[in-house]
């Protein structure tokens, strides 16, 4: 079979005849443009309208809380109420009109928040303070089984709202130390029941959410933002992440978005240059057959061509470079085709 050369402009076929027109993804980036109840505003529409000028194939709308108990910040977007569907439908119509697929990221902050933002609630798998670099968080409450079931149902309902709003895809946020990451990590999950202990048990909640969404919304594409490792001593290792990736693929996930874990989204200490998390994505890509997104300060088309053509990753997430100047990035994207 002929070896077909691929680069940043190569299309990528997903299931159900969905096609990404190139290998550029705009990742979820908080815009803080929603109102106090998580509804989109005119500023939200303007923000994403500007991002569509980058010419990417997939635009992922920012992390959106599935329940008030999981809000991370004021003016955070939400998919916690049916009434939010109408405004989001305007957003998906806008994005799709630019020949892009659109996704939205679903999140619950778990213990990585503060009670003032969550109406007094602060839930986590084991009541362990989530380690972050820039501040000391409050001690959260350990969840009971009823609360875990409630989380699951909130994610599923949010996926239904996303589908009703016209999104092609939802992404579960299980990275950056947020709630689902807290279940996956041995540092924050010390439970003794079916949701703790082994890696399979720690992944149980995420897997149950995946299974339910796949069963109830079979046409909805599903991505998961997961850690390539926790970047915290004693946390998820690369081998753990590889095993999780294979579990998620077997459960029906369509795309893996490989980022960082409890260490947060910022660049890990000694790493420099573009693609500072691509090595984690490249490692996982060896073990799965679904597309893998690489992240981490990616900005130049020459770098994107190199990692795509060498099949280190399937898709490149370009965040801050697009946020800074979407039109300029588009000119670079369609410029000279590096090989």
C-alpha cells in the first residue's frame, strides 16, 4: 500500500462521514465572557466569531460546568440548564457556517474550586486538597455514592444539551486537576469502594459517563482531554495514561486530547519550545487507533508539519497563537506548504 504523505492541510476522516478539513484544532480556552449564571453573551459570540477566522478544522468551545457545584470561576460558560441551549445554538450555527466542526468541553471542578463559587459545595473523591502551584485550595468534602451518581447524570444531561444545541462533539475534561482527573489520579483518589484503588476502578466514573453518552447519543462525537501523566510525584504515570487511553478507546471515545494532569495546564518546569506535551501524545499514539491531539505551545506551521508528517500526533492544538491573531495564523496556515 502506498505511503501517503500527510501535513497540516491534510483532511482527517472521523466516523459517520464527519471530516476535519485540516489538522488544526482550536482547543478549549476560557474566555470569561459568560454571564454570572453561565449563559453566553454577545461578548461570547464576538469572541468565537473572531476565532473562526483562523481556518482550523475543529473549534472546541471552552470548559463549561455541568452543575453549579462544579463551577471553577465567575463568568464561566455552563451547560447546566436547558435554558442555556438556545444561546449556544447561535454559537454552533456561527461556527458551522465557517466550515468547521464544533465541540464543547464539559467539566466539573471537583475540589479544584472554592465554595464561594459553588454555592457552598466542594466535592472530591477522597476529601483531599487538590495540589496546585499558585495557591492553597480549600479542603473538599469526600463524595458519597449518591453524589458520584449525580455527577454522572449531570455530565450525561450536559451532553444531551450540547447535542440539542448543535454541537458535533463533546469533550470530557479529565485533565488539569479538575474533578474527573481527581478520580483518575492516585494522589487525590484514595477511595476503598468500586471507584477507588485500581486504575480500572479509578476510571470507572469516566467510563460510565462515556458508555452512557455513546448509548444515548450515538451520533455525537466524543473526545476526552486526559493527562499524558500527572506531572506530580506519585500521580498518574505515562504507562497509566497509556492504559487509560486504551480503555477510553475501547469504550468508544473518538478522539484523545493529551494534556497534563494534576500539575495543571501550565508548561512543566524544564520543558522549552513548541509542543512541550507532544511527547506524551506521541507515546500514547503508539497504542491506539483513534486520532490523538498534541498540545503545548504549538504555534508555527513548520513545527505542525513536522509532527503531523512524522505521525507523532494526528492533530495539533493551537491555542495562544490563534487567540493572539486568528487572521495572521490563517495566512500562515494556507501559505507555503512545508514538507
